[in-house]
C-alpha cells in the first residue's frame, strides 16, 4: 500500500483535546505563586521548602504541559481553565488587609 500522490486511501485524524493532569506538586507551585503574587524562584523555594532549581524545573514542566511560553501565561491559563482558583484579596499570604 502506497501513501504517495494518487492514492485512493484517505486518512482522517481526530484530535481530542485532553485536559492536562497537573501533579499535586505542580498544582501547589501554581497556587503558591498566585497566592504570593510572584514567580521569583527564591521566594517560592523558601515557601515550598525546596530548591530554586526545583522551582525552575516545575515551571519548565508546566510550560510543556500547558503549552505556554512564560510563567505568567501558565498562571493565566490555569486560572482560565479553573485548575487553580484566585484567592479573595483579604486571604492572600502577604499579610496585607486582613
């Protein structure tokens, strides 16, 4: 069987949109980044008690998984799809107006 020009066989591909499965660690990274209003490696690493390299790796994994190009885009996509929920202003971890 040839797939070249003139072949009478037609192939159709149906691509099903699959929601990405966020691991608990990636979910926690997104939620903490949103709560602290930062994507700073050092601040996130201190809060999550891990290394800065772990934070970098997590955001790289998120970019691939969510098909995004930046940390902010990953956060925005996660919020838009309901994978993480923004906190009301008075319940954030910064210690502001509580």
